[in-house]
């Protein structure tokens, strides 16, 4: 994709593909101030040909209002709508989807950007799931399923979901996804499981709904995004050491990534959302604005049977199936 790389900014992506932004209706989760979701929205608003409507889905209006205000300053022609949602709550996701359906018949791009990382103490969601799994995967799974009809009303729908190379720390724990009710809980294994779930979800969505271009992205290490709100830099380095040891045990080389700014961090999300040629690579994983060859993705994150199994398990958890 162009000469996009680790240093590419979201604005550069948008400026190169402004025709693919024009008039679009775009929904973004996790758009609080100083987040990757907010930065993506700012970039989109500054496109030479702007989207018509940006829908911001977040837990707290107070943290999203500054984002709405800045979008208005950047481009007053872009309509913005805030919809409250707690992605760890099935009931909240259902209410959010219902509200969206009430004011728009179409969504061109859904960006599943929200997430939490490394919750130190074992915590359950309102529905009884480990919190990182609930907020990172289950909520986004249900939201996407509930909004599928609106996505299919678009001529070229896309679903972009954020994961992390942290997925390399663990396959999905089908036999113990709730960590024996906390007895076997490890904050980084729980995070890795949730990020693997994002990978498998995208793989299966691409298969089940071929009309939708489904892509999953690693934004990079973006320290200013609030990534450390549940942990510390010291703990993050410990996580890198765990991943490094696992890689070296398999004869692989592990290099700690250079941090990115928020603008650099949102660039891969926007690449996945906008670049036309990626419509032919639904199900792919992107990093540094480029598609990662499938052979470089851990086997457990490209396992089609695991993807099918997780999808069906998720349907049972939320009590919802695709209505196509």
C-alpha cells in the first residue's frame, strides 16, 4: 500500500484515499479523548472529501464531548452523534445498536477500536465473563452482528477490528476461557486470549459475510493512548519479556517495537478502513499499514476451525445469530 510504514500518519492515509472517505457513515467504538478511536475520527474529519456522519460509541459523554467539539472545529460539515455503550455489557450493546438503527439505515465502516489491557485483578463483566474477553471481543462481536443489516446496506461495507501482537501470548482457551473463575487468572494471558479472539472473529466474519470486508489490525505500541491505565510501564516490559522468551523458544527473533504517536497509531486502522485493494483480502491481519503474510501469523490465530468454534460459542453467549 503506497509507501506506508511504521511512521505513516492517519492524516497521510486519509489524504491519499479521500475519495474513499467522501460521504461515508462511520461508526467508531472507544473514541474517548486521547484514544486511537478519537485520532482516527480527527483524521477522517480532515479529509479533503469528508465523511457525512461519524458515530462515536463510548461509555462516557464527558470523555467524548471534547472529541466531538474538536471534530466540529476541524470540519463543521461533519455530523457527529454520540451513543452510549458499555461493551462489557450485553444489555448495553443491545441498547446501543437499537439507538443506531433508529437514526441511520446504513453504516459504511464500523471500526471496533475500544479495548482494555492487562486488568490486574480478576474481574467479571455484568454477564459473568472475564472482563477483557467481554470488552474486547464479546461486545464487539454482538455489536457487529446486530449492525450487519446496516452494514449490508452499504455498497462497500467494512469492519475493522483492533487487536495487538499481544495475541502471540496465548491461543484461545476454549477449555478455560474464564480462568477457573479466577483461580488461574493471569492478566497478560487474559489480554492475549482476548486479542486472539479479535483475530478469529475477523477470520470467521470474512467467511460468513463475504459482502463485508473484515480486517484486523495491530496499531503498534501507542503509550499516549491510555494503554497503561490498568498497568504500568514496568509490567508492560515484563509482558514483552514473556513474549520474547516464547519466541526465542521457537527459534524466532523478538524485537520490542518502537512506540508510535497517536497519529501513527491510527494509520493502520485507516488503511484497513479505506484502501480499495484490501477488499480482495478480507480476513487479513495488518501491521504498520501492510498486510502480514498468513505464514507469519501464529497458527492459533488463523485456525479456521477455532474461528468457527469461537463464533458459535459467542453466538451462545450473547443469544444472537446473524440474520442474513
